[in-house]
């Protein structure tokens, strides 16, 4: 039987996650003995702070080994409400919160709960790879709004206004952004709220998973604006700020009707997230914010270093990422040039050539809807970053 007839059209149409694919390719090359540096995956290189691990161990001993309520332990949902009030001045109740197996599942639940076939989702582009595929899995139609390096990859509110139709269900973006590191300011968010608010059928899904990695000023949420607040769904999670990627814990704060719908979906698909993980997450969220601030400062030091190195490569167009742990140079000036006799036509060629020739794994911008760019994740040690920058400078210096 050919796989074409075995597999569903859904999975045949689905694109593999480019970030996960690239980090797997890097792992495989490493396993073959190559000296590969991977700056491909968006994952803090820190281990989870030990007090969080200790809380999980204690939770195991205390019997947190059973099913939990589908939307999460009440204790964790209360901790999330406390965090949202403390950090974002947003008032939610536990009935508004759904905890899932990672923010990825949160976004999946939301798309399944909100989209009918043909519904449109306005996605700020460059976007995080999985948005498009998750929207399509639910039958939704992604409407990509592009913003280039010259505007720090931030969309123009007028373009959002022009893209809204009677089929628009919600607007989806991350700030701080994966892949660009751009952070929308309070003023910029207010301008977005003002153009979206008059369209009462349009919601906002605000992915704030990089909230704790903001270098200048504080993180702002669009949910603070009263005109859009009742129609905003805040997505967040433990992976980035707390270095808990492998724990698989994300959450949403949403209108009750949306939270209930997502709970219904999750109840048929995965049930509640792991019990002891949830217990540890509630302790992490209520802890002294210093835990996340220390990691943020380390990321800032690395950003300064890598940006400084990249500025020495003539032809790269750089924005200054104000959050997350990514740099997203526009490399289009190099397209049409060659390396080792091979013509580089786009960012897919470029990422493949860099991996094969200097054993550095980056992700091609095409996967993020930005074919001129490359994503560099600087969540790696200083030694790795120094060697990676050396290889990159060497690579570009040999392009003719
Ligand atoms: N949103 C964004 C913007 C991301 O970069 C990621 C990837 N880490 C996620 C959501 C999903 O994170 P997780 O499933 O690990 O909570
Ligand atoms: N979100 C991270 C990234 O962009 C982790 C990998 C993934 O889930 O796609 O690299």
C-alpha cells in the first residue's frame, strides 16, 4: 500500500516543524562525529532552577501522580491569576484559565475551538512556524501580514485594519516575537487595539510566552486596553522564562466560554497536564521574579555579543531585538552570490550551505514567512556563540 493512500490528506498537507527538523538534523550530524553547533532551536540552554525541580520531587512524594482536573489544578490556576494581576495588572479568575501540555497545545486548542473552515486568522509575519500549520489543521485560512527589517518587523496598524474582513476570527502574534525578537511597545499595542476594537467579531490571541525576556522596559500586554480586553486571549507558558521546555506546560487566560470550549477539546484529546509538573509550576509562578530576571540578563549579554559580531558582516541587515533570544538578519544582499561554487538563491540554500560547510545549524526564514532571513537562536553558551560567530564570519567572507 502506498503511503499516499494510507495517510490522511490532513497529514500529507501538514508541514513538518522547521525548527524541530533543523535541530534534529544538527543532532544527527553530531552523532556522526561532526563538530556541529546548533543555534536552531528556541530553547533556553539553562537547566530548570533547582527549587522548581525540588517542588516536583516533593509533589511526587505527596501523591501528585493522579489525573488532575482537565483545565489544571485549581492551585495552579489560582497562581496564574495571581501572576497575571501581579505582572500584567489583568484580573482573571480560575474559570478563565486552561493549562495545557505546552503553549503549542494551547494554540491548537484555541484554533480547534474557534475556527470553522474558511475562517480567517490574521497572522503577523514573520511568525512562529507552528501558527500557520495549527490554523490550517483547524480549516482556518492564514492571512499573513508582512513587516520587514526596515520597520523592525512590526506590522502597521493600518495594514491590520485593511486586512479585517467579515470572515476574520482573530489576530495572532507573539510579542516578544519569535522569530524576530521584536517587542511591541505600549503605544504600538494601543494603536493595534484601536484598529481592531471597532470590529466586534474579531478577537486577539496574544502569545506572551517570551514575556520574561524583555531587555528594555517592561513587557506590555494588549489585554490592558479596555476596548479590546474582553476579546483578548492571553497565551503564556513555562517553557521560556523558567527554562521548563521539557515539562510541557502552557496556559491561556480567556473569556469563560472560550476556556470551557478548550477544556472540552482537551478533555477528549489529552486530559490535564502532568500533575506533579503543575504543582511545581504553581510554585515557580509565585516565586521571586529574580529567577527569571537573572536568565534575562544573561540573554542580554549574549545578544550584545552576537549583535556586535554580526555587525562586522557587511551586507547583513539587522534589527535590534528587544526581547526573546533570537536575532533575525535579512540576508537578501547575499542572494545570487556563491559559496564553494554553489549559487545561493534564498535562505533555504543559505541555511543548508552554512550547515554543510561550516557545521552551524540556523533556521531558514522561509519557515517563518520571511524568505530573506535567517533565524539565529542565541540561547547557547558563550563558547558556542563565539565559535558560531567565527564560523559565520568566515562563511560570509568567502561568498563571491
Ligand atoms: N509560542 C511561541 C512564540 C514559541 O516560540 C513557542 C515555542 N517554544 C511556543 C509558543 C510553544 O511553546 P511550548 O509548547 O513549549 O509551551
Ligand atoms: N518554539 C521553539 C522554536 O521556535 C521550539 C521548537 C518548536 O516548538 O517549534 O524553536
